[in-house]
C-alpha cells in the first residue's frame, strides 16, 4: 500500500472516531446539574458586584434628587424669553462649507436640525453662496431668513 492509501485510511479513521465520540457524548452526557435557589443566585451575584434592579433604581433616584435644582416658574419664563430673543454672533470664515456652517449654527443653538438646514441650502442652491463675515442672528429666526442673512439678500420685514 502506498502513502496515499495510508493517508486516506488515517483520515477515514479520524472521521469515524470523531463521529463515534459525538454519538457517545450525545447519549451519555457528562454534565453536573446543580439546582440553585433564588437566594443562592442573588448571593452569588452580590459577590460578583452585581446589584438588584430595585437597589439600582433607588440609588439613581437619590442622585437625581440631589442634582436637580428647579428654578421657580417666574425664572423659567424669564429665561425662556431671553433665549427666544437672544442675538448670537456668528462668524462665517472663508472656505467654510454648508455642512460646517450648519454645524456651527446648531452648536450655537440658532438652528435645531442640521440636516434640514443643509437640505434647504441645497434646494435653494446656496451651498456656495455664503458670504464671509460676522452676523448677529436671533435664536428664533426661521431657516429661510438665516439663509437670506448669510447670503446677504434683502430681507422683507
């Protein structure tokens, strides 16, 4: 018998051995099952540093109570009015893209949605029409007006 024949029989023998081993382990598994009570599971989880959901919720509520400072209603209204009418200075630099300008306006709190602003600029074909300069824009200004301001179009009042 040649070398090829010996290798074939070796591979067949290994394959049959693997199959027989799997069959034997399927029929007679060697597994030790332990029935654990709920108390034993909770005890082991605490040993590992886990906490129960109830404890977690209680600690989170205590932290929130400590951190939250609610201003009186009058102060809230005053703050909202100031924010609605605040003028924010925006600097448009040379070479800034529509996406960069939208991101800047979003970070300053002038616009709420970058993607919507970018889409409006693309629809109006103003992506490259922004003029370098410093502008003061109110926080409650609509997107069309902002586009007009930043491209220095005449604004109807």
